[in-house]
C-alpha cells in the first residue's frame, strides 16, 4: 500500500499542474446576451458574430501567446437575469472583461455589477443615453446612443418632409429613450410630435395602439422594438389599412428577415441601421465587410443576421485590441487600455471619447448611421445630406 500512497499525490499534483497550465493558455471574455426570450434572435446573431471574431483571432495566434475563450451566457432577455449572469461571469468564471448585454434595460441592470467588481464591459448594441451619462467608468459602448441616431436622422428629415410624427416604442429604457431623444430633435426642426404609444416586449397584438395611431393626423410613425415584434406590427398595420410612413430605429430590425416574414406588409417601411451589408462597397471597410459576410455564409447562417452579428464581431475585436495594448488580462489594465483602442470596425473607426460626469466617464465610440428602405421586397439606400 505504501507505493500506491506515494504515487497518488504525485499524480494528483501533476494533474493539478497540467490543469493550471491549460487554464493559463486561454484569456477569457464573458459574453452576456439574450439567447432565449423576446430578444433571442438578435442575441444569437450577436453571439455568432462574436464567435467568428474569436476564431479569426485564434487562427492568427491569439493574444499575448494565448487563445481567447468566449464564456457565453444567456440573460434570457431579462434584466434581473442579466445582472446575475454578469456576477457569475466575473466571480465564478473569472472573466476579466465582458461584452453585452444587447438591450438597454439589460445593460443598465448589469452596470452596478461592473462597478462592484471593477470589471469593464464593451456594450455592442444598447442605445439608451443613460448608459454612458450616469457615471460608470467601466462602460465602453461601440453602438450609437439614440441621441446619435436622432442626430443622423436630422440630416434627412427635410427630404422626407416630415410635419407631424407619432411614436410606437417598446416600454423599456431603449424605447422610452428613443422617443425622448427623437422628440427633442423633431421639435428643434419644427416638426410636431404627436402621440407616444408603448408596448410590452412580449406583446403579440399591437392592433389597439396601431388603431389609435391610425386615427391621428400625423403622416409618420417612429417605431422602436426588436425584429420579431416589428414583423407583427407591419402585418397588423397592413391589416388595418394603415397608409402612414413607418420608420424604425435602433439598428435591430434585420430587414431581410422582415421581408421574408412580413412580405408585402414591409414595403415602404424605412429603417435606421448601423451597417450596410447589402452595399459592401459603401461601408468604411469594404474588404473586411466582404470577408465577414463570406464567413457568415460559409457557416450556414441566414444573411438576415448580418445586420446585428457584426456588432458581436466588432465587440470582440475591440476587447482583443485592448488586451493586446494592456499586455495583460488584468481587468484594471484592460479598462485603461480600452481608452487607447483605435481600430477600424465594420462600421467605421472604433475609438472612445469620454461621456458622463467628470472622473466617472464612460467611453463612447461614434459609428455610422444609415437610412434604408424596403421597396418591392428589396433593400435600397436612402441618400443622406
């Protein structure tokens, strides 16, 4: 028995050593996205884009001599769950940096955890202004806040000859923030803001709100919600015989999915988007855009998802650039390094400027914003001034 007694600790020690060595070979990045619930389609697109970025980086040798490892968790489209996922990623999975959390309410729920555990997060989608103005120095956002979307839209409202506008928005921070920022811009342009209707994120029947809006004297409705609910809205608006112009915001519409699911009901709808996969040559980085789209198709994913997946791709590339600059996977060093990131994303330059209270600033990059229209089942680009 004595030899066996001596060998077992040696084997255990070797296994422990090898396990530690294996763990040290990867740099973990937490990914906090909605993979089930109301925003599941969008969250899945973002995650698949993130995986392409990770594979691309690892194929080139990784970062600091190590492969990156995505620790992906489902926040179930629920703010409480998003906060719990963030805590798990930080405390149990030991991720020094995260990407997330798609929706504004989800991201806002996560933000206190970032401060508590001093861990940075790259925000790839959320657009609520509160995310970068409330004083959270661990937030670095690459998506446009609704105020930036509104400013971009300001350049084309004259061409649309808007006179009076109503709103139909999801009843959360994203939707309410959009209505507030766009209303402010409209009023500055002398455009009358009419009714503001809201809908719950899980609602399937918006005919009551649409009936109210049909009866107003506005000519345009601004709609903010995710793609599945948009499809229902377009179908229900068509069933009501609504003839008003509909414009969506948030860059989360997946026009190709809308065309496939809403059919003729989508014709004439207009959409603010942050990526132009239909027109690669008009993007800031045509070569990279074409390569990304080719890889997306190679993996068998629907083209419709490209309009959201690119954010996951750019988010992981942004984090990887920061880790490389930091020369470490230490959270504090990554946070400081994010301020030095300067890369070309699929939708333009990713470089953070300060936003929020002095001494507690968040980082905000300024991506491009475009207007597209669905005409006869095809996506067309609306010229901007």
